[in-house]
């Protein structure tokens, strides 16, 4: 629904994740170079980039045309992509960007939890069961990668919530 130009942290994060993994598996530098170019979206403000200053660091937008809409799963997928990028390429920009996003994640993750279910977005509606599982899986991945109590505890809590009936 946005007017071009716009982009998405989720698609950019997934793209750099795939390209970084391809580089790691094949050693073909073309994959690393394209991933490095795509990282620029995380260093650029909307509408052509996804980075906005936020509490604790930087938030990466699901939709760059909607800078007030903080969608949890899209943001966390961007962090996972940046984590793979920095790990597989060694590019310090990936580390810097991941840390900035991680700071914001720690600040806003408590707001995703209603005490009995997850929210889809900051101050937004409850997640559908499918988005709740997706968010839980992303938190579990970040827990495994980072060992951070916020990711681990939130993933465990979300996994234990019964589906609203």
C-alpha cells in the first residue's frame, strides 16, 4: 500500500541472510558484495531505507513508508539477517547495525507481551496464532544466537501461552 520508493527490513534481512550463507558455503565473493550493498538499507532513513532512531538504539522498519509502525516479527527477522551477515562476512557494519537494533529490541520486547499472548506490533493488535508462533521462533533463534535472557525468557513465555479461544 505504500508509494514507491520503499523497502522492508524483513525482506532486506532475509536477503542478506541468504546471500551471506551462499557466500559462506561457496566462497563466491559476488554473494558477499551484493549482501554488503543491501546492508545500506539498514544505514538509511525512510523511505529508501529502514533505519530510524528509537529507544535504546535503532529500529528497522517492516515498511519504510510506515515509520510509526513497529512490527515485531519483521524487526526480529532483520536482526537475524544482520547477525548472519556479520558472522559470515566479518563486515564490522553488520556488528554495528546488529548492536543498534539489539538495543532497541531489548527496550521494546517487553511491550510485545500482554501477559497471556503476543502483540503483532508496538501498541497494536494481538498476533494471530501463526504470527505468535513465528515471533516465538524468531525469539528462540535470537536466544540461541545471543544467549540473552530477554530473548530466551520471552521465547519460553510465548511458547507456554495457550492459544486464545
